[in-house]
C-alpha cells in the first residue's frame, strides 16, 4: 500500500466530513423544509430588500431590518389577497352548486339515461339512485372504509400539524435570512477552498443570472395567462371571469394547482350560470387551449429560452424531477435544471480541455 501524504489525508478527511453532512441533510429532510422554503423566498425577495434599504429618508438610509419587515409584510399580504380572491367565489358558488345539483342530475339523466338503458344498464342519474348505489358499495366494504378513514385521520392529523408548524416557521426564518443574507453568502464563500474560490464564484454568478432570467420569464407567463383566462371567460359570458382568470394565471407557477383550481371554479360557474352544456363546453375549450399555449409556446419560449433550455429539455426536466422528487420536484424542475446546466457547461469545458479528450 502506498502511504498517503498529509494533503491527501486532509482531502480524504474533509470529503468524509462533507459526505456525512450531506447524509445528515438528507436524513433531516422534513425538518429542513421550512428552512429550504425560506431560503428560496429570501433569494427571490433579497433584491427588493437591497433596493429598499438604499432608499434615503431625510438623508439617512432606511435600516435593513425595516426594509426586510416591509418586504415580508407586502409579500404575505399579496398571498393573503389571493386567498381573498378565492374564498368569496367559493362562498358564493358552493351553496348555489348544492342547490343546482338536482337540476344537473336531471340533465345528465336526460342525456345519458336512454343510452344506458339501450346498453342494458339499469341506472338513472337522480339523487335516489346515486344514494342507493353509494349505500350498497359502503355496505359491501364498510370495515375497509372505516379502517381507511381512521388511518387517513391519523396521517392527516400529523400532516396538518406539520403544515401548521411549517407555515409558522417560514415567516420567522425568512425574516432572519433576509436580515443576514449577505453575511450568510459571505460565510458560504469563506468555506470554499481557496484554490476553487474563483471558479465557484463564477459559477454562482452565472447561475444567479440564469435564475433571474427564469423568474422574469415565469412572471411573463403568469401575466399572459391571467389576461388570457380573464378575457376568454369574460367573452364566454362568465360572471366570475376576472377572479377565476387572475387566480388561474397567478398560480400557474405551481404546476397543476393553478390550472386545476381555476378549472374547478370555472366548471362550477358553468353549471350554475348556464342552463345547457354550452358553459361546460366553453370551459373545456378555453382551458384546453390555455394548456396548449402554456405547455408548447409560453413556458418553452419565455422560460426555456431564457435559461437556455431546449423545449424538449423543459418537458424532460418536468417529468424527471417529478418522478424523482414528487410535487416539490415539479415545482423546482426548471430552476434546478438551470443550475445543473451551469455545472454541465463547466464540466464539458473541462472535459474538452483535458488530456483524456485530446490525447
């Protein structure tokens, strides 16, 4: 065996320390969720804090703590405003939907009942038949349903407590991260080995530029879709066109949530407002075309091109990160792909200049 030099021993030691640290991070993943979310929000909100802290009031710069407080309050006020847009619509439509269910069932019975009878299926779309079917199915598997409900209640209760703790921790962690943001970055930079500091800072600046372009592109997508859904729903004659359209567009940065919630609200409005199937057909056309515009034109061009990703790479990133990390992976697929692309560029440049490639 060859004896290790002092430098090699130090390298092995610190590599082992970093591997143990990464293992600890993976093990403590659920605990780190509010800190990770706060770090992402701090990265997004820090430019606003920096600009606000440079503002001078009576020739004195605004204290950073006050600038952080203003930015955090405005951010969560915007989220609260989104909630205020959704809740009144739900409060208005849900009672009306309950009252309109018998009429909708009657229309479904008129449309599908004769065809079902022709196929030999003895079923009608009315409240009595549906109630009888549900009662029969529950009687067959009552024990399984009850055990599933109990398990869901136990798991759901724990999940609710976890979500509440996360919701309380995120604003607190976000405040302190924004307050000490530049000190945190300086400490991270000071921990990088000196022989790698130049390349590391260069990669970080390149990644920062790409992420800024991603955010600008995503904001453009949200604005275009909010205008599209609001305008098309208004042209179709929907009373709730403006709140539903704005909500669908603004929540598009969370894949499936904004589209699903907006589609649900639009379908509810179609059932309540229109006496025939024209409203449902209009919603299907509007939201189907909206998905085509977003998936094949807006996101690949406004987001993918801004971070240098091919449209096929954008689709692959969404599918791959969703498969690996679930919903959070879908949410972070494009910015994470931008960071990986920076690392791949430097790795490719190093490979092309290596003796292994040129020999």
